[in-house]
C-alpha cells in the first residue's frame, strides 16, 4: 500500500478535523469505503449524540453530515449536509434513532482492538480494489467489524453508503 495511507491515519485526520470544528457533532462513524471521481474515499457519518434522558442512556440522531477524505492521500475532500432522505431512508431528522455507544465506551480496550481489526480489513479492501484483486471476502470481514463497532441505529445509513458511488 505504498501509494495509500492506512485507514487509521485517515481516520485520525478526520477526527482531528471534525471533532474540534463541529461542536454539535458528538459522534463520528468508523470509516466507510466509497467510490467517487475515479478514486476511493473514506466516508464518515457525523451527527448528534447525547444522553438527554438518563433512563435511555446515550442516544444518537440521524447523521447530519457526511465527511469525505481521499483514501490515498488522507486529505479532506468534502463535508456535505445530509438528512435521512439523502440515503433514501424514512427517519425524522430531529428525533433520536436509538442507543449509541458513548464516548467512554469507545475508549474501552475491546472496542479499540476491534477498531484496529476494522482498519486492517479496510486497508485490505482498498488494496485489493487498487490492484484489481478479489475483495469480497475482505469486504465481508470489514462489514462484520463495522457491525461490532458501529452504532446499530446507523446500520441502514452504512448499508446505503458502503462501496456506493458518491459524486
């Protein structure tokens, strides 16, 4: 992968740019590989997450932003305002979708180990695509780790986006 930055490096760049810049954005999804403009991007779903009602715990709302980073250079490409309609999903944009993983849960050792595996799987998918090798098995393994790491309420958004073409 000499002409490609690792997924972990691109994700760190995304976190460093998005986190401090958008204070209302309390969650960012794991990286999602997408195709656009004859190159590969990492997409990140970004939105509101908070514990409004202690009985319900940490809740997440539909993504309000889609951040795209170049998969080869790690450079920021675009930040789009999105709503559930962008993904052809019927979900009220101003209502919580359900329980999400809180920031402390994302600092747990198990989460971080699974995140490392997801990054490795994503690197394998991207490398296979770039070298025109079969990538279905690597994508399946990536998908398995995304389902472990991603907030369950975000899965419909992820399914619409993973390996989709973005213009």
